[in-house]
């Protein structure tokens, strides 16, 4: 049984977006960049809001990605400083 035309249209659009996402991921991977899947819970979002890196209750995926990137870089900087202090 075929889905209604509107549903087929949505499904086709989803498949195009998914194919484009997969293509970009493979390009990054093939260029030697590391790709991670990140899972963030409410605690992480609360921390990002407290640090001022994320507006409250945002649905903007790009803003979330940038804020999580800042958090990752801050964590890596702290780790590197801690390792340098041990030497």
C-alpha cells in the first residue's frame, strides 16, 4: 500500500537530507577529520546555558553544535593544562 502523496514527499525530503548528511560525514572522515556522535542530557544543556554559550530553550542545531564544541575545547584545554602542570 502506498503512502499518501504528502507523506511520500516528506519521506523523499528526509532521504535527501540523510544522504547529504552521510556524504558530508564521509568527506570529513576521508579528509582525516574525526567525527563523533555526541549525546547530551539536560545537565549538559543547563551547563551550557549557565556558561552563556547557549540561549535558553533553543531549537537551533547549529547553536547547540557550537556550544558543545566550546565545551569540548574548554575541557581539552583544562586537561592539557593539568598534564603540563604535572611535568
